[in-house]
C-alpha cells in the first residue's frame, strides 16, 4: 500500500474516534453541570475539566473571555478554530475519506460523508441542553456507525490494519485523558473523596466510556476509584481499556510487519507498553500516583504514534 493511502486511512479513523471522544467529554460535563446546587453541582468546574480533558486549553484562551457552558460547548463542538472540535474532526475525517474513496467500502464512505453533511443542520443553532444532549448522542452514533461498518465490511488486509491502528492509538489516548481529568481538576477541594459528588463523578466517567454495566459485571460491588482505574487501565476484556487498546496495537502492528516483511520501533514500543501494563498492579499505580502514571502513558502513546508515522506513513 502507498504510504499516502495508509496515512489517510490512519487519520480518518483517528479523527472519527476523536469526534466520539469529544462528544463523550461534553456529555459528561453536561451531566455534571445538571447536578442540583445542594449536591455540589454549583461548585464544580466541569466545563474547565472538559477543556483539560480535551487537551486544548491554550487554544481556547485567546478566543474566549471566560470558561463557561456556552463558550466550551461552542469551542469543543463547533469552532473551526479548534482542530479537535467535533466539526473539525468530522470535516478532517471526510477529507481523508474522500482522498481514499476507492480504499473504503461504500458503507464506510456513506457513514462519514452523510455525517458531515448532516452536521450543517446543527451549526449556528442556539440549542437547549436537551437539544445539545441529542446532538451529542448523534455524534456518538456516527462514530459507532463508521467503526461498525469498517469492522463488518473491510477485507482483513493492510488497509484494515491501518484503520485499526488509528482507532486504538486514539482510543488509548482518550481513555487516559478521561481517567486523568477526574483526579486532575474535577473534584473541588472542599469536597470529600468518597463523598456523594465523588461517587457521582466516577459513575459519570464509567457511563461516558460505556463501562458502567461492565464494571458491575466484573466487580459486583459499589463504585470504587481503584476498581474503576483497574477496569479502564489493566482489564484486557474492557474494549476501551489501555491494555485492550495496546493488545489491538500489538496484534495489528504484527500483521503489518508480517505482511511487509520487517519490524521496527513501533512494534518494540507497543510490545514494551503492553508488557508494562501486564506487569503493574492498580495498587502500584495509585501508590506512585495515578496522574503521574497517566501522564507518562500519554507521552509514551504519543511516541508510538510518532513512530508509526515515521515507520509507515512518512
């Protein structure tokens, strides 16, 4: 496969996955902001946490005077000045899809093209919270339709493997950021860890990564922070966990290496991270600091992404 085609497929999948992530972050902020004041909702900084989780506060500050629901919703959902807004993600995904139209199945092209065309009907509207929540559900549905069409209709060849690399790298980064933001900025200093607001926030995070039911299936007890971290970091059976994402990365990088007849830095980095995730316990993660562990993981994940680009897509 030409590196240009592989590059388009890789970034198409990453941006489709990123749109889903931003929708989930906004949905979490929307749920937390709807808490009644006597439950702690008025004292939280959920909109700031949404920006921190998306990782683009520095882009936000020159464009808006303050951090509030209106400005964050506009910046993360619709701003053309934010390359990771939902609008920008779907636009970039469509541009990549159009560049490799013949490498896609008709179902994949229709999912991403129709989504971008339909997005225009939402832009510029002054939506209520209920309308905005329905918009976010629609975005998550778009990502599900695209990912499902790729899984169900693509030949299992290098085109498919590069799309799965994009999904796995982006999803690993996104899960790490969602988990990190809970400890980094979300819980107010005046709130007690283990209190009602803390419990609601962990439950919201599980819901936003579609893991609440899975949590109760695996642990069969009330929500505990270290068990949430165990599920989302170390459990290979959880589709959005860091361990599952790296199992997917190792498998698909190995298939690409076997097909092309050579291995390189990306295979070594992916296997190294999977081994690290297999060797560490959640107790060790919390003892050394969850935030520090997640920040190191995000940096390593970025290094793997750079290695994939240099090895195959340059």
